[in-house]
C-alpha cells in the first residue's frame, strides 16, 4: 500500500479512528497496530497497552504517538435505567447536552445524553454549562435491561464521525492522536532501508496523565526521540499567535524542554527539502504532550515535538488536513535519514 497517496491516507485514518480506545481500554487499537508494525520487527504489547516495536541497527531513534482518546466512564445505572458518567480525559462539558454516544459494554449500546427542553429552563439554566453530574445517558432500557449489557467502568465515546471535507481535510473523532499514529506509519514506509535503530512507541493513557509514555520510554540507549501529536489549528475564535494553520504543514515545536538544536535542525531540513512547516513556540516547562515525560526518562533524552495542526481539539468533530500528515511523515523520515547518514559516514 502506497500511503503517500491521499486516498490511502484517508483510508488509513478511517481505519484508525474507527477503533474506540478510551484511556485504559486501548486493547483493540493496540492489537490493530501490532499487526501493522509486525512487518518491521518483533512487537510487544506491554502491561499498560503500549505497543512497542524495535528494528534496525545504528543511531537509536524513539518515535512516539499516543493511541488513547478522550471519553467517559460508566459510574452508575439509575433505578429508572439512565446511565451516569464520569470523565476519562479532557471532555469539554459544552459538548454534552443532547449528544449521541456509544457505551462499549458487552456490545455497543447507543444512547443520547439527556437535555432539558428550553421551555423548562430557568434564566440561570440558559447560561449554565452542564457538568457530567447534571446529565445522564438515555439508552431506552430499564435498569435490568441496561445492567445486562452495561457494567460499571465501561467506557463511553461520543458517536463516531468520519467525514471527508473538501480537498484534503478530514473531520473525525479520535484524530487526537490517530493523526500522529498515521504520520509515524507513513514515515516507516519511507525508512525501510535506513541504517538506524528505530523504536516505535504507540503509547497508552496520554489523556489521563502521559502514563504510557512515562514507562514506555524507559528504554536503553535511546539517542533521540521524536514525539508526534496534534496541536491547535486556527479558527476565527482563536488567537492566531496561539495556533498553527491547517494545511500549512507540520508544526515544529520550540520549548524550554525541547532540544533547541534538534528543533532548529528540523527547520533547516524542512527548508532544504521543500517540506511545508510552521514553528510552534511554547513557553513554560511543559508542552501538554508525552514530551513532558520522555525528556526526563532514565538519564534524559533529547526530544523534539512535531505536531499536526488540528481544529476543534477534544471534540467529536476534530479536523486535520492529510497534507499536514504527509509533511510530518516526510520530515521524520528525512531527519532520520540525514542523522543516520552522518553517523555512518
């Protein structure tokens, strides 16, 4: 499969986003990705559902992207058959009211989140964003019927969306961070014959505290790490200074905790190779990505951050441009080829 073809990338994203994997329940996406990595080397799924594959010899690069998605968790089944929820990752409460959801119990159970009709709302209700404690999922069942297929602790996702937009843009749930996963898979297609050692870490539980990367990056002899995630794509409600622009290329991160030389080398290489890019400047001591734990793993790892610009993050209708995924993959591949060539010269 030639993943550089735009339609093939769309098909890959459709496949990756079609597997529900709320934090702590990444088993199915881990199984899928272990099959995709098996052509490159031995694959391990560790005790926290990280998918790890190492192959090749030479300068050792770690490539990371997280596989979990935000969602909710079943907290209770009420006497009248409604399902009460709690958060599992950074759910935006503004998305709750009247949303369609899937509960991943003994089978997929579809339902809708309760809402209060406007006729019954007070003036205060009109201004209030509901909390998860204020709402419940209506699955159209009695308590006994619901409990026969739904258990406490089952994960819940917003109804799956996958919709190609005009041009090369895709609207889907779970693109955070299946877009990053797709970028790495595409990069691997370009790195089949490179003289380097590569460890792919498709990490779990990023959305609940970077937990998978914290243990998954505890690997011997890593020389450099490249973390791939999504970042903010500009929309009219945003400050342009806080965002990249969708369709304008990979976002190369600059931060006090990122290796400055690698970031600048990435910029120079992108310019030299004609790869579309933009710079993302992040102050402070954290990036909100797996970088925050990878950089301090073991004795410390030189780490860079590449991001796919994404609109509507942590919503059911995230939007990315496949050209940005291609640019991310191309920069990963060209960077590793260049470094490996220098090492083997």
